[in-house]
């Protein structure tokens, strides 16, 4: 029953009647330009800045792989 409902929604969404007016179809995309540009800059920054973060990630991975480093840092006397 659920599958039938989902198929019906899919068919109606893609092959159903168009409910947009002519004015809605000709809407401007100027409002999406700034968020797209900001996201593009963030993605490029993450790609270029990954090498700087990699040092900290490698240190965290080393502590996860070798728990004795953490244990020695928390309890230096081994108590």
C-alpha cells in the first residue's frame, strides 16, 4: 500500500499537470547567486586548506590507534 502511494506521488510529480503560472516560471535567479558564491568559496577553501588540518587529524588518528599515549598523558604515574 505504501509502495503504491509513493509510485502515485512520483508519477503525479513528474507527469502531472503544471501548477506554475507564467510569472512563476520566469522568476529571477538573482537571489540564489550570493549563497552559491559563498558555498563555492567555502568548498574551494576546504580543498586548499585541507593540508593545514591534516596535521591535527593525523595526531588524533595516532592517539586513537595507540591508546597508551592517552593513558600516559592522563595518568603519568600509571596509577
